[in-house]
C-alpha cells in the first residue's frame, strides 16, 4: 500500500472511530431520518391516495428519501467534526504531515461515505419492518451506492464550510445544505403532483436525479434510463463540491 | 426584580442573536420544512376528508409555527445548559438577585422570541400568497397562543437543562420534538392521519395548540379552537414554569 493510500485509510478510520468510541454522537444522525420516515408516513400517508401518486403506499415512496437524509447527516457531521478539530488545533498538526492536501481531504471525507451506511441501513430496515416491499438485491445495492456517493459530496460541501468558517458554529449551514438538497426534490410526491415552483427547483436540483435513481426497485423497476442520470448528477456534484473542498484545503494556512 | 428580569432577558436575546446555531432552528429550519411540505404536497387539499382551507400553505403554517416554537424551547434549554457548563450560571447564582429572576428573565426572552417567530411566519404566509382569514383579531389570537406556548416550551427546555446540566442531553431532546409533533394534528388533519398517530393526536395537547393557531389563519376566528389552544398553551406554560422553578430549587439545594 502506498503512503498516500495509508494516510487516507488512517484518516478514514479516525473518522469512523468516533462512531465506535462516542456512539451517542451518532444517535441523532440515525434517529432523525428514522423518525422522519415513521412520522411522515403516519402524517402524510393519505397522500398516496392522490390520483397520479406512483407508489402503492407513502412509506415505500419515502424510504429512499430517508436514506438520502442519512447521507446528508453523515456529510454534515464530517464538516462539524473537522470544525471541532480546527478549533482544538488538531487540524493544524495534521497539516504538518508530509502529504498532499488532496490526500488529507480524501481521508477526511472518505469516512462520511462509510458512516452513511449506518443511518441509511437503519432507515432501510425500519422501512422493511413497517411493510415496505423488498426492492431486490440490485436496487438495494444501487440505492446504498448512491447514498454513499451523496454522503461523499455533502462531506466535501461541509468540509469547504468548515475550512472557511473554522468554527462549529457554522454547523447549521452545513446541515442546511443537505436538508435543502434532499427535500427540494420529488421527496413527498411524484414530480407531476408538485407545486409549479417546486417542480422548477426539483428539475435543476441534481439530488432529484440521485433520488429517482435510489427510488428504483421501491417504485418501478431498475432501468438504465433512470440510472445514468443519477450517476451523472452525482458525478457532477462530486466534481463541483470536491473541487471547492480541494481549493479550501490548498488555501488553508497560506 | 423587574429590572433584573429585564436585564437578563435582554442578555439572553443578545446571545441568541449572536449565535447562528441558535437562530437557525428558530425560523430557518421550520421555514424550509414548510416550503418542502407545501411544494411537495400542495395537492393534498383535494383529498377526501381534507377540511376546506384557502390554501395548503395556510393549513401548514400553524404546524411550522408550532415546530418553530418547540425548537425555540430546545434552544432556550441549550442556552441555559451552555451557561451551566461555562460557569456563568453559578456566577448568576452568587449575584445578589432573586434566583427566580434567572428563570423569569429567560422566559421573558422566550416570549419575545416566540412573538418574533409568529411575526416571521405571518410575514412568510402573506409574502407567499397566504392570508390571515381571521383578520387583525385572528393575528392577535395567533400571537397570544404563540407567545404563551413559546413560554411553556421555553420552560420545558430550561427544566431539562437544569436537571441534566449538560448541553449534550438537551440536544438529545431535538429528535423528540419531531416525535411529539408527528403525533399531533400540527401538519395534517387528524382524521387523515394514519393509525396510531391518529389516536395519539387526539390526546396530544400540541394538537390543541396547533389547531388553535390554525383556526384564525384558515377562517373567521371561532371561540372554541382558539380558547382551547390558549388553554392548552397556558396549561403547558403554568405546569412547566412550576417545574422549572422546582428544578432550580433542587439545583440550589444540591449546590
């Protein structure tokens, strides 16, 4: 294993260590999307009776939304943890490591992708427990892959903010980005049932395509015409948010 | 006493305004959630059994305002817990002021914040094509219920902070806010909720508060729901303020 890969691995493990050592810190990120899934299903379940609703029941429709919310929480947590490391001076010591900034960034955000598996798995399991049909192995794998990719992208976004503000007080901004991106999509209803302004936002929101990709299997079959836009949107997000984070890392300490 | 309460309330308000992590939950998150709900479920008003309302925005507004008021309560609790952790609360206890003024100052600040939240959501409603069907009297009724409920939720947050004495525990209450909300008729008509939320909502005082806030927004002011909402909010405020004072005494006894 090369030195750079080892650094990425160490930093990724350090990020994951927090889940094991301070399990309490992960509870809100796991609980919130699960509560949202169960709560929204209880509240808005009748919406599935609307003409034009594309799923048999509301829970099936929003399980992928809950999984993506889990990704958003994991991405934001990476930024909050980095801000804490900056406040405590640990990050300044990390910058002394003889490694490219890109390697350090990869290590910091890599843990978000793995960490997102925890809340999304709990949401997925909760969905199955309340009667959401099994979407199939391929659809499940695709959904989790998209969740991990989104967590990576949102970790880059949160990292950019952490590097810019250098304080945990920016946490609401980090959380809000993912919150807005996930909910301003066809999260609660199919596109044709959205309000006009929401439809317009959802059309330009890349997470819409990620959500539609993750929703395959839950609603309809997995098809390439719905898969490639999800992968392309995710690729675009990673390129944009990743380059912003790299720029932030390169500027830090100069 | 009044001067001390006013000074502590002013300080609490200044602290809130300076910290973005306090301001965001007070209005920003509930407003974004309101937008997501309205944009996503605007056709819900055509569901059989949905009460006649001018728009889904008008219906949802009461739910988002209730959510904001609850989160304001959590923010009050976090603020007190931070003061306990940083030692400022102990300095207040050592100061020659009535101890109950510490709680009352924070509750006065909670009332002002709640009034600001009501004003914010009414402005959002009007700016995005909604209406206050009950007119100025309706707006006053919403403000009255909102302020009393804000004090009650603030007292709840402070009580938890005084008992727990750490920020992490108070922050842990955050998800519970949603559990309580989702088990009420704040966001959707009670008859259209799924079981068991429908049964829980029947006995959840939050349903009365949300319905009281909603009534003047979606039609002419009717005494029943508004008075029920005011009574429920008043009940929460009285019980939780008493609990708050008891928690303070308990803390003093241990100190």
